[in-house]
C-alpha cells in the first residue's frame, strides 16, 4: 500500500524535503511534480517499497508556486539534480475538484499505477 505523508503545504517543510533527498537518496524511487495550470503544484517524493508491502510517498500538497518567481521549484530541482534523480511532471485535475485530499491521493495513485510509476500493492 502506498501511504501519502504530507510534509506540509509549501513553507518550512521545504527544508525537511531537502534533508529527505540528501540523506535518503538510496531509498528514493521517483520525484513527481503534479501541476494544475498556474495554481500551486503538488510535489511527490516516492520511496522504494519497504518489505514489498508499504511505500511511503512524501508530499508537499498544493505548496509549490507555478507563477513567478519559482524559488521553491528551483530549490527542489537543484536538490534532485545533485542527487541524480529525474523529475517527472504530470498535469492533473486540481485537488480542489475533490471533496478531501485523500480522494485526490486515490486519484493520483490510479494515475501513477496506470503509468507504471508505482507498483500495485496489496
């Protein structure tokens, strides 16, 4: 099962994300940016599955500005580049189209599984 762990919504947690990338590089599977036009994007840091039953997905929910200046996005891209991790970008439905964040994450899980970016886990 994939578990979405929200780091926050784009403020101080950006530095927690830096530490996750820096110190957990061997565990990182993918980095994904979910865009919704010009509104703030959602960032996902997907870790390797643990014991084939659990996969942590760290997220900054609607916290990455897509309008100028894009300081947070620039920082994330530089950290990923330093760690040799490619950033995958998807344009998705806006999270506000869902009743609650959990429904949005279920929608994203489906998209990621259909594109073979995360495994189907029991």
